[in-house]
């Protein structure tokens, strides 16, 4: 027979590879504790997210605070640098002015070489020029050309600078004097206004004191009038009371004045009890003493009966407690015997399990055969 090369069907192989890839993806999803959905603590995740947002917000607020602090420090540094530059500029101007006034070039020790005295270089030489060498020369060819014009121009420039500085200083002094005058004028105006306000305040206080004194005087007069009226009223009442007391039944001592229609009497007019009333009071007192003694005897008998009842009840309770203790002791002994019997049976059962039933212990290979597939 002839050998024919038939095309290989790869669909089954692709299906197998696809199932293997799906199985591997499923294993990675199931056995990966970080990516599987089962067991995820949503509350903890939300709390972590909230903590992260809060931390980011705090960092943002801190960065904004640092930016504001940097801006304020930069402004302070710029202001300080500006002040230092102004001070350095003023010091430089003062130095230039000092040098122009006190350190002029024509006042130096070498001024005779560069300025006016160079026109007579031989004035200090006592010997003839033929006897001197090249090293003794003080003026050379081409030196000192237009020196006077240069000096005059420098002096004019220095004079202009000095005049400008003087004018600037005078202007500053005038401005300072004007500011001081304005300040003094403002202070004077403030002082005048303060004096006027103080005068107005004193006037108001004086008027208020006068009004207050008038008011107090009126109040005093009204109070004196009320006191006079009150004194007259009290005097009239005292006279009326004195007249009533003199003409009342209290001083006349009439026995009928204390009697009334009922059992009550008028205490302010009562002159004493009659013998019949005194004997009735004593009889009532004796009856009350006998009744109180009878009630006291009944109370004592009731207390004795109650004490006897309490004593009997305590004895009965003590007997019941003793009986309960005996029953508990017997029940505890029975329970101890039953527990011992259960312990012996459990030990025998455990001995049977360890020595006879569970003799084939599982090894590591037994546990490794599980969780090898996602199915």
C-alpha cells in the first residue's frame, strides 16, 4: 500500500491547550489569596481607602502650609535684601563723599609728581643735570600732556557731584523738616482737640453733677415729707391703740369677756380655770395613763410572741440548711464516683483507639495529594 501524508487536525490540540490555559488561570485566581473574591474584608478595604485619602489630604494641607511659609520667608528675605542694598548704597555714597572731601588726590604725598609741582622738577635737585643718571629723572618725554585740563575737568566734576549731593541733602533736610512740621502741627491739633474734648467732658460732668445734686435734693425733700407723714400716722395709731387699751376688757378684768359660745376661750382675756375644770382635767389625765399602760402591756406581749416565732423560724431554717448540706455531700460523692467511672472508660477507649484502631498514621504524601486541581 502507498503511504499518504494526511493533514493533521489541530483543532483538538488547540482545544486541549485552551482548556489547560483556562485551568491555569483558574488555579492562579483561586489559590492566590490576594486576587480571589472569597474572604475579602470590604470594611477593612474601605477603611484603608479612607485612611489613604485622609493621609493624602493631610499631606496636601501640609504642603500648602509649607508653601505659604516659604512665600512669607521669601518676602521677608527680599525685604531684608532690599534694606541691605539700600544701606550698602547709602554707605557707598557716604564713602564717595568722604573720599571727595577728605581724601583728595591733590592732597596726597605724591601730588607733586602728578600735579602742579611737576612743572618745577629741578627745584629739589642741588646738583647739575649732567651729573645725574637716567635713574634720577623725574619728568619724561610725553608725560604731563593736558594735565591741567584733566585736573580742571576732574575738579569741576567733583564740584558738581558735591553740589548735587549738597542739594540732595538740603532737599532731604527740607523734606524732613516739612514732615516734622506737619507732624508737630498734627500733634498740636490733636492736643487742642484733646483739650477741647476734655473741656466738653468736664462741662458735661459739671452739668451732670448739678442735675444730680438737684435730683438728690428733690429726693431728700420727698423722703422727708414721707417720713413726716409716716410719723404722723404712727402717732395717730399709737394714740388710738392706747385709747382702746385703756377702755378694753383687758384692764377692766371682766370675767364674761373670756367666755364664748363654744368650748374655746379668748386667751388674751382669760383669768384662770374653775375648780370643776381642774377636776375634769385630772380625771382625763388618769384615764389616759391607764390606757397607755394597757397599750404598753399589749405591745410587750406581741413582741414576746413575735420573738418566739422568729426563734422557731431560725431553728427550722438551720435544720433545713443542715439537711441540704448532707444531701449535697452525698450528691457530690456520687458525682465523684460517676466521674471516675467515666474517666476509666475514656482511658480504655483512648487506649483502644491509639493501640488497635489508629495504627496507620498518614504521612506527608497523603496531605500533598489535595488542592492540586481547581475542580
